[in-house]
C-alpha cells in the first residue's frame, strides 16, 4: 500500500499521464527492488540521483539499454513479453530490479 501511494505521488509530481509505472534511482538504488507490470506496459526510469545511471537489461528476449542518464533525466522501457526481467545499472553493479511481466 505504501508503495502504491508513493508511485501515485511520483506520477503526479512528474506528470506522466501515459506512464504505467515510474521507477526512480536515488542513492544508487532503484526505488523498488521488485515490480510487477502487465505485457505492453511502460516503465519510466527517472534519475533522481546526483550521479549518472545506465539502466539496462540483458534478459534474453527482453534486453534493452537506456544508455547513460544524467541526473534529472528520464527514459522508459516497454515490456512486451511475459516473464521475469532482470534490470541492472551498468555503472553500479549492486543496483538490481526484478520486473515480473504478467500476461
Ligand atoms: Cu547506477
């Protein structure tokens, strides 16, 4: 419930009317370690940190690379295939986010 509330607040603040989910990066950590989305949903990745991040996934069939994002920058990935996607940061190996893509 707290996570849902936080997500709603973030959505409202950054005004992503079309974003299905928002994950921020702060203190070299994803704002959540696990996220469930549905096939076709978009996840906005927002860098709320003071250092660049490079969000990517090497999961077969769901790989993407958002490239280096400066502080304040945001980009998004769309999850098109059901399954589990491991999202990482190329600059900070400790950063992990598991996205469960439900049908
Ligand atoms: Cu990072």
